[in-house]
């Protein structure tokens, strides 16, 4: 699963996810209220928080489809940055 920081960054962009409901890896982010403007803002916050850069190949709607896919993308960038 992901770290606490990831969920703290992501949750404000998900207005349809009640605060008491857990965020799961398979939640569809679009269904939870993530829109195109939010996606761009979220991208910037994730890059800043994790000191990574999304490659052009990762800038797809599929990357932002679910919390699990998005975390896998961030985690992959972190692993590349440390190797």
C-alpha cells in the first residue's frame, strides 16, 4: 500500500469520498471527483512532495485512473531515482 503522505495529498482532490471512508487501491479517482484541473494540480504536488518527475509516458488518463495505479507510478519513479 502507499504511505500516509500520498493519501494526504490525494484526498483533497476527491470530494465524493467521505472523510470516514477508506481509500482503496481500486477506487476510480474520476468517480470520486478528480477532474482535469485537479489532475494537473495533483501532479505538481506529487512531484514536489516526492521529488520526482512524471515522464511523458506516465502522463495518461490511465495513470490517474485509480489510487493503486497512481501509487504504483509514483513508487516506480522513486525506485528509479534511488537506483
